[in-house]
C-alpha cells in the first residue's frame, strides 16, 4: 500500500493529493467507532460527542512525508488546548499499515517538542476507521462535532495551529489550557517507581527510594481524584477498580511530591 512512484514520492513531501473524508459530506452523521491507542487506552467517538466535544482526527502513516512535516503542528494544537482535557479531542488514526511499535517510533521522531495526541495503529483499529471515512491521501485532518456530524472533511492546506483554530464554529471559543495532569512531574529530591505501569488495576506497588510516602492520590485525565490512601510507608500496595484509561499517581512525602503516569487497561 505504501508503494508509490518516485515522482509521487517527491511531490508528497510538498503537498498531498485530494485528501478528504471521501465517504461523507459536511453535515452527514458519521459512524461510531471504538479504537485502542498504542498504550492500550480505548477511545469511542460517540462518547466524546455525547460529552459535547469537538473531535479532530489526523489520518496518517509513518513514511508519509507531509504527515511527518505536519505532525508537530497537530501535536502543538493538542498541547495548546489541554491534551484532550478541554472542549477539544484530538486523535491520530493510522491508515492500517503500521504496528503499535512503528507508530510509537513515528510519534517520538516526528511529533515535535509537545505532548502528543493519542495515536491508533493498525493493531488498535486504525485501518477500518480510515476505510469508513474514505480517506485516500495523507495526511487528512477532519473534524466531527458534538452532534456526530462531519464539520470539516479536509482541513488543508496547513500553515500553523491557526489553520485548525479557523475551523471553530461561530460562538465556540475553546479555552487555551495547560496539560495539567498529562505532564509527568518529577521533583529532584523525590523518586519512586510504579509496578506495573500498565496493568489491569490489580496489585499495584509504589516503591520509594529511601523515603516514606505519606499519601498517594490517583487522578484521571480530567483531574478528578479517583483514589487516595494515607500510606506512611516506603512500600505501598493497592488495587484500583476504575475504567480503562490514563491515570496519574501523585505521591506526597513530608516535604515534597511527584507525579507519574499509569495506564489501566
């Protein structure tokens, strides 16, 4: 699927060919989908829409030149508007040719100096979503509204983040916000380890490095506290009965704190 002529390859590094969601027109209700990102977190389109979110989809594959060029801009957009904590949701959807490992490497190489939007590989169901939307050129950026209709079928050409911002409907002004809980906060004099960092929530261990944890707090990606325990120990064990997703573990000692990310699958 990735074989193209030399001429096409040269052209792809400067522009793309007829990229759009070819199976839908603006105003059409799009089909629901559930995908799993490269870290095992599920994302459901209609759940985001029902929560009043505007959803931006980035269709890509790892050796696509324009995808590589504009991935940092999509990452910046994601970072600027709160890393899916605010009114906007951003997802990168692979065309179905790349594995989790290839997509992780792509994000690390081309995602830029920003927090990166959740990315879905072939392993997580990217191919069927790409086919359902009828995307045949890459990258293609589309936007789905809270009413589950297609608002934008091809956000292109890009100049910078303002191109995405120009798609905001009249009266919609999403808050610019920091990724409060998505950044892993390390405090120089506080170190701890979580085992395992990806789990089903059972038998989680926090191991302190020559310090005593006074309390442990667990937050979801919206900042809502879902679990807490007063510890007073250097070896804390607990289980979580929560939904699949990304969570943030904040450990407090007498004088400092640190936060690390954990995935529940």
